[in-house]
């Protein structure tokens, strides 16, 4: 396919601008201009979807989309779309669209919406930037922008609790940022470039530098692990639950944790090169760490009564599947890890949407209050059920695909112990999700709901109901139609083929 | 040691005498005077060493005149400021500051 | 001399604000309008000079037509033009703010002094003559003190007095150094002095005297004792000017001396200043974290940020222009960000009648532009991307790791973390509600926009880093010796 | 400061002074520094006295800025002038009054002479201005009311011309094709006298205002 150079270099910029510009305009809007703000949001989200579709088609046909700008001497800002970035961009563009609809409904009548949607758009901009970063400098730039644009969302409610959650969030992310910065600059002094390239940029270095490379790897993983909530850097995530539901959905499913996980994939694949990283001996420790996080998160989730906190620990656990898939150094496990980037996003955002619906419609925040809630809100709980079954790994929901590939991949590389981790995690998932489903569907309600609101047309407002139903359907479709072209699984395979098999 | 050098050493001495007073005195008036004495010391050094083997170099003399005007201006402002400080705090020292 | 080349003479940069100052002194009304127009004109003149610099390279103007060593040369290269541009931009922001900030009575005193301060800084950045620099240093110092004292409150008067004694002491020390150099070399032209043979002991003594004098004015730890009081008690636009611009002039002269006059300084001096700079970064940041008032916090942040300029000195011997460029980038970024912060803090004070951080009440709702200015300026102060502060820090970190200089790298990183702590100490309270004390007063729109524009400037600088670095080395300011290409 | 600290401080300063003194003794002191160049160019400068030539021609720019410093100090004092209590002076001293009546006219003549003689031998605008200002301070000491409204007004008008005339002369020389303050050779002498004359008046009025007057200028507001 032939694409004009001008087009190929403006498309990445346009993709960034499609959320940045609406965001900046929204900041300037008066609180009352609801229609204009919503229109801008949706326009931005729709145009982003369209641009992503164009790009998907192009990248599938080996077209290159790249923009460069000299930011520091010899160190450009690069925005580039490759198969891996599109995996992430497509996810974030879709979920941004749905979350916008959801947030419009969720925040109806609540104060400071211009500020909220402004930072919300900046947050998505940063995510797209992280996805398209063509070198580590660009990555760091957008990664920090993500920190800064999510902070106001975390403290959005302006309460002392929100402020403390914000402090915890900053404490982790700022320290993580320092590690990342140190690692990146150090790496640059060794290699003279920070560009992401297939098979990495460090394999030619002298053996004498390998020790430094291991330290740099640890530094970079430390910086990225904070956002990816790797043990022991996960502490901020449950605290950040004070934020409004759409923010939690975004933090957990799309933006923040995924930026960390995506960064791990990038660094392993395109800075170190997966084979070289394996010879450095840093992949096995990463796999252990990821496994430990998977089990730890699940165990902690088991003991939470607060629904959002349980989901938060579940996130800690599930995101590490991505790191695990990468760390196993085999093409099949990699497909499992990468595809989970998308699958976990679809499933977890569904769960948070539903949790938000329960809180908004019935005032329910705790699991112990959920008895019989499915009778009052069948659609919401149906979506919730699909997503939790997916998390457990029940076929044919998307989560099954991830675990299947991870398991196969582990056997391929001879890491049979991973099967135990997967089995243990699935069992724990079942232990903390199935009781919720049981309560919701099979127990009698214990009287009045804490704070019930009634909506004329459905169990809750349509803006709140449609997004989780769509994401749940997508999670189901991603599992059922896993082998259709452009499905997450097929796209992950494309990424892996280009990383492992191309010269 | 030539007389010019002797004068220069006197200038150095004045500089440090002024510096001592600036450091030791509390009241602002002697401190402002101390700065003037330091300035005089510098001017003496400038002028003293202007005496050369073949005559007197006029450039340092011109510099000193400029320097004196600058010093006079600064002193005038300092004295006015001192009055205001004394008026506002009840004492012409910097000791009782502390932020609010 | 044709009309155009007559207009882009650097001397206009001195004459325009000077005439402006006299004009607003004599005027009965419209002082602010004239003042802002003069500062805008100054920016246009700087832009013209930059244009000419880009075309013809560096050039000099021999005042009186004599030329050094007999006369005084004004000299414009990439470095001086950059400093002039920084001053012009920040001054314009401060002027726009001041036009709304001051009452008519205060404006009467403010504008003549402020325009003379601009005159003095322009003259200083253009001068290459060590004695002339003394005169301009005194001009800057006296103007700064007078502006601080102008507010008239007790704390401001005491702080101004301490500042005056300090700056005069610094001038005396500097001038004694100049005296030694003149009598050893027969010149006060920087380049000529640098080329002349100077006995080592004389050079050491002269450098020590001049450096101590300049460090007093630049408030490098432990000479920072006067700064927090003066910078926090002055009125907001004055605080902005003091922190953003005035403390930089001492550093600028020191930089020129370091390169031109004392190129043979040993590593020991660089390390000594580097260590002081490192201590300043850590000590200033810790003090900023402990402050309860916004303006004090911002003032201590200046103590910390000044430290970075010196912290990097041990790297210049091996790093050369690259490290100097990074330092200058930090100087500019700090100027833009700190002016924005002080003006924004002034808005908090003007709005609520106090600047106690804990009691700030829903600032982000009620003054979103001010909150945005604080946030964006904070990004640059913390050294987060994209911002001038980030670019400068990245380059310094790179240089320190290339040279294997781990202590400096660690201080750079630690300083960034501490900066994040104090910046967010302020930022987190603008999101939450506090106890409203009395009825808030409305703040003029320009007082909100001015800091925001400067803060945006600090961010944009991050994208212009390469351009700035390329421009900066026009005329090779970071290489000692005479350059004959003008 | 306790005694021990004082002694330590004094000791430290003594050591520094001793070190600096030994450095000063190492300054070569030979050669003529800039003297020979000044002497060589003196005929071109428009005046016959070397110091005046340096002050108003070779390094005239310094002197120009020096006048700006004076103006600045005045502006600064003006900013501080509000609400200051001027202590009433005890002016009822006959001796002083007698003395002043005799001295002031003499001082005015001396000032004019100093200005004029500056072209040939030590003297000049600052010296003349300082003497004039001294006369004014003496007057203020014995009769604070001598600065009537009219005198004040004249004083205000005279504050600025020192800088302004200097500046205009500098600009004129640029328009004539030279650099700033590059006087045309044949007019240098008269231009310097012009500059010095106004400078002396402004210096005198400024110094007097700074030290004895109360800078409260109209300026409308």
C-alpha cells in the first residue's frame, strides 16, 4: 500500500491531537456548557477511532507512520506506529470512547466537569503518546505526562482522603520516574541512542557493559513496575480507589497500569531484545516477580469487602500476566501476555463500570451489600458475570485465551512451574469472584438498598448501562472470534512474529 | 616596599577593618559606615597602585570618582532605609526579625 | 550608518528603558501603560538584536569610539543575547502583571525603579568591562533593594536592609578583585585581562574576592541567608523579578569570568562550588518542604534551584559547551517558571488575604488559571518533561554519567524528588478546601494570565532546547579568548 | 557575638588581610598600565586633564551610568519617603546661621570653579556638584523652610537633565555616524562642558534631596 510521506507523518500527530485539542478546549469551557463539552469529547473520541482504523489498516500492510522532532541534541521526539503500539492504541481509543459516554452519565450534575474531562482527555493523550513513543525519551515524556494528568483525577473529589491517595500515588510514581530517568540516561551514555528497534539496541555492546546493562534493566523495570503495580511497587493502586468510577476504570484498565505493562514489553523487546535479555539472565527473575505478584494480588483480593478494593487487587494480579508472558521468552507465551493487555482491559473496565453502576444507582460499595442485586440490575450483573468469568479463565471469554497461550508458552519453554501459578491464580480468582456472583444472583436482597435512585427507561441510566454491556460483549467476542483477522489474538501474533521471527 | 605599595596595604587594612565592624556591630549606622570604610579601602588600593614607574595612571582615579558617586548614592539609600527600619521596628538593627 | 543598523545597536537596550523610566517618573498618569509599552519595545529590540546576531554573528559596540582597553566595549554574542531575551520575556510578563497589581500610589514608585532595573540588567548583560560591570551590578543591586523596600511593611524593610548590606558587601569584594586585576594587567576588558599573564597568587586572590562578591549576590549556600526574607516579603511582581532575574546576573558574571578571565581555574574550585551547589539543592529543598507559607516555599525553592547551576560546575572542564548550555537552559527555565510561581503565589495572597498553604481554599475552582500556572511552572521546577527544566536536567545527568560522576547524578535526581515534594505540597492544597477567612477579593484577569503565559513558556522551552543550545553558542561564548569574526 | 567568636572572627580576618597584603605586594607595578594610551589620546579627548578625559570621554559610559545610579538612589529614597517622621532639627544656632550666610555664596563660586577647572586639573562635575549639595545641606540645617514650593519645583526639574543631556549628546553622536558617546573631535571640549554643567546641577540637587530633602515629588498622583 502506498501512503504519501506527508500523510504518514501527520497521522501520528493527528492521533495525539484528537484528544489533546478537545482537552485543552474543554478546560476553557464554562461548567454549564454540557452539550458542547460532550460533543467535543465524542468528536475527539470518534475521530481517534477513525484515525486508529486507518492506521491499523496501514500497519497491517507494512506501512510506516512516523513523526520526528529534535527535542534534545541527538535525541528526537519520535511518534511512530508499529504493530505493538497499535495493539495498545486500539484498546485505549475504544475504551476512551466508551468511558467518555459512561463518564458523562456518571458525573451528571456533579461539579467541576470541565476540569475532569480536560484531564481525562490529557490522560488519553498521554496514553496514546506512550503507545506511539518511538524511543525511550518520548516514552518517558508521555509517561510522566500520564502521571501529571491522572493526579488531578485521583484527587478530583478534593477531600482529605483523596489528597492522601494522591500523595501515595505521587510518592510511587515520582520515585518510579526517577529510576526510569536514571536508567534511560545511563543507557543513552552507553548506546548513544534510545530508539526502539526490533531486537533492541544493546546487543552489540561490549561484554564489559553487561553488568551495567543488568542494573539499567532493574532501574527501568523499577520505574515501569510502579505503574504496572508489580510487587512491591503496587501500594498506590488500592488507595487510588477514592477516585470517581470512570477514573478507576481508566486507571486500571487502560491508562496507567497498562502504560507500565506496555513499557515493560517495549523495553524488553525493543531496547534489550528478548533473546539478548534472556542471555543477560534478567528474564527469569522478572517471571518470578510477575508470578509472585499474580498470587499475592489474588490472595489480597480475597480479603477485601470493598468491591472496588477487591477489583484493585485483582488488577495487581492480572496485569502481571502481561509481564509474565513476556518474561517467559517464547513466542507462544508472548502472544498470551500481549493479548492479555487487551483482554484484561476489556474485562476489568467492565467490572469497574458495573461497580460504578452499583454505587451510583443503589449506593452499594461493599460486597456484603450485594445480596440479590442481580434482580434489581440484571443487565449490569450480566456484564459483571461475563467479565468475572473471563478473569477466572472460563472459556469462551477472552481471559481463557490469555491463560491458554500462557500455559502453552510455559510448556514450550519448559517452565512447567508456571502452570501451577496459573492454576493457583485461577482458583483464587474463582474464590473471590464466584461468591460475588452467588450473592448477586442467588441470595435474597436484605431490604432497601443504601441509596437507591430510579431511572425511567432501564435499571440505571442508559449512559451508564450501555458501556459495560458493550465491553462485556467485546470481551466475549474476543474469546469467541479469537481467530478472526484483526482480533486481539491475531494482532498479538503479528507483533510476536515481527519481534521473534523477522530478521 | 615602595610608598605606593604601603598605601595599598593601608587600603587592604581599611577593607578588613570595615569588614570586621560590619560583622561585629549590631546597629545599622556603624554597619553602613563600615561598608563605606571598606569602599574607601578599595579606592585607596586602586589609587595607590596607579603610581607607576613612569607616572600616574589616570584611569583608576576616574574609576574611583565613579565609585565614590556610586557609594554615596548607596549610602544615601541605606541611611533612608535605616530610618524606615528604625521607625517600623523600633530599633535600628536587624536582630529582631523572624518571620511573622 | 543606515536607519536599520542604527536601530539594532545594543545601546538602545539601555537607553529605551532608561528614557522610559524618566518618562514614567515625570508623567502624571498612564504610568503602567507607558511602562508596559517600554518593556514591549525592549522585547522588540532584543528580537531585532537576535535577528542580526543570526545573520552577522556576534558584534561589539565601542562606546565613545575608543575601544578596549582605553574605552568600554559592549558585546553581544549568543550567551548575552539569550540572557537579554530571557530578561525581556520575563519582564514583559512581570510588567503586564504589575499593571494590574499596583495601586496608583504604589505604581508611582514602582515603574521608575522597575524600568531602571531593566536598564541595569540589559547594561550588565551587554558589558564586557569588569569595572563597568561593577557599576551595573550596583545599579541592579540598588534597584532590587529599593523595589523590595517599596512595599513598606516591617518584614520587607528589614529584609531589604539585610539585602542592601549584603549586596554592597558583595560589590566591595568584587571591586577589590577588579582592582587587583587592573593593576596586574592594565586593563579591565575581560578578554584582554584573560589573555594577559597574571601572577598565580594574584589571579587566585582576585577570583576569590570577585567570586565571593558575586556568590553573595547570587545567594549560593551558605550566602543565601538574605534571600528567603527578601524574596518572600517583597510585593509579588518584585519577588518574581528578584528570583527570576536579579539573582541570575551574579551567576552570569561569574560564568563569564570563569570562561574568559580565569580559564586556568583548577578542579578544586569547581568541586568546592559544586559541593556548595549540591548542599544548596538539598538544603533549600528541605527548607522549602518545611515552609507553611506559599511565598516562603517558593523563595526557598529558589535557593535550591540556584544550587543546580553550581552543582554542574565540576562537569564543565570535560563537558565544555554542552554542560554550559545545559546550565543556561536551567537558568532560563527557572526564570520563566519561578516568575510564574511568584506571581501565582501573589494571586493566592491577593485573593485570600494570606498565603498559608494549609488554609488555601479550593483555588483550582476559583482561580483555575493561577492553578494552571502553578502546575505548569511546577512541572519545570521538578524537572518533569516536557519542560526547559527537564531538558536541562537531562543534559546534566547525561554529562555526569558520561564522566562517571555519580555524586552529581544522585544530587540531580534527589533534588528532583525533593522538588516534587514541595511543589505538590503546594499543589495538593489548591485542590482541596480550607477554612475561608474573610471575603476573597477578585484578582484581575491579567494577573492570572501573565503567570500562566510564563509557565507555558517554561514548558515550550522544553521543545526549543536544541534551538536554544544552537543559538547560545553563536560567537563561541564558552571558549576562552578573543574572537575576531565580528 | 560573644568575645570568643569576635576574637576568632578578628583572627580570621587578620589572616585573610595578611594573605591579601602579600598578594598585593606581588603585583608587578611596573609598566604604565593605561597611562601611555591615555596620554597618547589626550589631545583627541577635548580636555587637557587626563582624569577628566577618562571620566567623560574614554570611559564616559561609566559616568553616564553613574548618573543613572544617582537617579536610581533618588527613586529608591522616594519610594521610602512616605510616612517617615522627619525629626525637627534644632536650627536656632546663631553661629551656624552666620557661618552659612557667609559660606553658601562662597561654595557656589567654588563649585563653578571646580567645574571649569576640571578641564585642566583636578576637579569636575562631581566635585562641583558635591560642593553645591553641601551648600544646600547647610542651608537645610539652619533653615529647613528654605526649600519653598518654588525651590522644590526647580529642584525637581533639575533632577533629570544630568542624565538626559548626556544621553542626548550620546545619541547625537550616533546620528552623526559614530558610536554612542563618540563626540565629534572638534566639538568634544564644548560637549563635555555641556554634559558636565548639567551633570553638576543634577548631582547637586540629587545629593541634596537624598541627604537633606524629603523626596516627595508631585508627578500628579
